[in-house]
C-alpha cells in the first residue's frame, strides 16, 4: 500500500458492486472502494447503471489509510464537473417564522374573521372560574 498516495490517478478494474459503491482492484493485491457518491457528478441511484464487474475505470485516490489498509477512491474526481446553467428565475427565499401570517389580509380568508368573532362568545360561555 505504500506505493499508493493521495491524489494519484490510476486505472483499475471493478471487482465487485454493492449498493453503497464499487470495489476497484488497483493491482493483484490492492483494492479500494469508490463510494456511490464518488461515482459520478450526477445523482447515482444504482451503481450498476454506471459500472460493471470487470470494467476498467479511471480513479483518483482520495485517501490511503495504512492502519485499516483501506483506500478511498473517486471516479468523478477524474472527470470535469458539468457546468450548470443559472436559472433565469431568482431563488425563492423561504418565509421567516410568522412572516407569512404577519402580511396576511383578512379579506383574503373570511373564515378567520368568523373564528375571531366567535372567540369572545366561546370565552363567555365557558365554565371557567377565576
């Protein structure tokens, strides 16, 4: 494992696929894991949609952990990130707490007016004693 270093780019062979990622052999004795989040810049729901056992893939070493003898790999780090087009519509800000109700107009929802009028009657008719 000493011959592998962080940021090294290599070609390896997919040896196994799990729901969480793909195992890639770097040589006859060493393999690493490409986590599902490191397979593509796109959302990956199923690893099998991107790689198959036996396929050669280009990977970049993200981390070498000598103690646990694990190597973290990335396929997407070897690819250029796609450029995302900016939306013409500005992002909508979520309302602050109570902001939505503070700008509320009574005429927009007459049902609330009826409740407000009835509230005083309900309070008078309760059996609440001080």
